């Protein structure tokens, strides 16, 4: 008897956030350094895992899989939850 395989949901990298987040932020966040509020891992925003097969975008830490960002665009309203993003470091001019 074979066990049915459960496939992992596919994800994109954090570069997929460039367009949607440009509606909120003036700077491109994909090059920003971020630190996870749960595991403390640091890295580029572009290294995050973006799951787009949800109602909106769900973004997870590559270190501990914690949800660090949720973004839903619905009928002219944008919902943005950055609850799991410990901090962002941005270079500004």
C-alpha cells in the first residue's frame, strides 16, 4: 500500500514583494536587511518565502517559518501586517 504524498506549498522569493509593497513604501524593500522577531535570523528581505496561493500574500521567515508579513489587496484597500518582522534596516539618501 502506498502512502499518498503531501506536497509542500510552493513559494516565491521576497523579490515578488517589490511591486505590491511599492504601493505602500517609497523605497524598494527587497534590498533591506530584516531580522525575524522570533528566531532572530537576519538577511535580505528578498530571501523571505512568499506564498501567493492564499487570499493575498503570506510571507514566512526562511529560518523558522514564522509568518513575518501578510498583505491583502481588496477593492481599493490594502491590508498590511508586519507583526513578525522584528525590524527592517533601510538605506536612505
